[in-house]
């Protein structure tokens, strides 16, 4: 009987109602403020429709969020499809240095799709950024692409420094 009692207590504890997540606006605003930079217009309604538990799960596992818009923007970044062997053979890019050599074209921005940044330089502007974190891990936020100009020509000096000669 002594062995059965803990089992019964465990079954009762497990079969009781699971913890529920609050669904009021104040709780949602609190979570949005703690997990990001606060709510943007429409965020509270979106989280209400998803449910707070699902929203938190998505924040913990962003790879599960279907995002066709970002997938199409990343399609041109060929390095995403490189194998570890190709990166090891060519060497990991450590940093990138770009100098803009001309103006007079439309479009042609340097696009960082994961952080929503596009830069169209002027003559003499330079961009410098590390492609890896201090740990040596790839910093995916620096994934970028040079978009083609809609009109005119774009001239750019680019210098990539890798961890070994390519």
C-alpha cells in the first residue's frame, strides 16, 4: 500500500489541469516587452490569436515559423547552401570591407535580409562588418547580398578576409 500511495498522488498531480497562460492585454504586453522591444502595432492582437504559449514557443524555436517572404529574400545568398566541407575548403569569411565607388544609379543596395537593413552607399562610403561572432561561430545577421541596380551601374570595392587562403 505504501508504494501505491505515491503513485496515486503522482497520477492526481499529472491529471490535474495544466498551468494556463494568461490571455489579457497586460500579460501579452509584458511578454512582448520581455522578449523583444515591446509591442508594435498589431502585435497584441496577433499574440491573442496565436495564444501566449504558442507565441513563446515560436520565439524559442524561430526555425518553425513559416516565412516565405524571408525565404525568397534569402534565395540569392548562395553561401547558405554551402556545405561544411566547402566552407572548410574555401575558409570561413571572417570580415567584409566594402567601399562604394560611384553614385548615379537606382536600387543596387547592399541588403541584410535577416535584420531588415538595406544600404545604398555614396562615393567614399565604407561598410565594415565581422561575419563571425567572437566565438568563431557564423553571425547569420551579416548575411547580405548586393542587389542589382535598376538603372545605371554600381561600382564597389569588396575585400573579404578568410581564415585561410582560398
